[in-house]
């Protein structure tokens, strides 16, 4: 699951927003930085982390750390 996007490293290129199949990431128009909008929808595909040219994104390989009650 996507864990973080470093605002210090993010250049606002928008690549992560374009490659995310679940629309988890969006580009904030005011700050011109990528932000996580729907973390729970992340399918841990690593597209955003792999495409980020400045390594500003960290995706944890474990989708759910806590067992779900269902």
C-alpha cells in the first residue's frame, strides 16, 4: 500500500498520477505536488514508485498490516 510521498523531493511532474490505475494519487493544483487521496484503494502495483523520476514515493509491499475482521 502506498505509504508516503515526500513533498521535499516531489517535483510535481505528474507521472505518478498518470500511471495510477486506481486514482489514489492526485496533483494538488495549489502546491503543484503529488498527494495521496484514496490510500485505501491502493492495489500495491508499484507503478507510481517505479515511474517517479526522483524517488519521492514509497510503497510498502504489504497491503494490509492488520488482519481484516471479515
